[in-house]
């Protein structure tokens, strides 16, 4: 399910409400180790960082994506690279 959520962010860029809701889901599931590892396995962390900068004016979106990235980099060396 995690790769599909990341794909939603990729395929529906600009749909503000959808992006905010998906980022909310990712921020919640990124607190679980298995889900965090699934996010890392998508190899789309740089994509998430790009979204962070591209859509920094969307309310709540940057905070949620930052939260996801913080969860991943806290516990997984692979995410820090």
C-alpha cells in the first residue's frame, strides 16, 4: 500500500487536498518501523524532498512531509544517505 500512496503524490501533483491527505497518512504510518522501511524501499526519498520544496506553500504539507523524513532518518541509516 505504501508504494501506491507515494505514487498518488507523484501522479496527482497539484491536487492540494489529495496531497495534504496523503501526506497526513504517510506521517502517521511513518511512525511504524515496517511502514517506514516500506517508504525507504520505494527509493523515492529524494522525490519527497523535492515535493517539500516544490509545494512549500501548501498549508500543512511541508510539515507533514518533514515529519515523514524525520521519522525515516531517525531510525534508518539508509534514509540518511
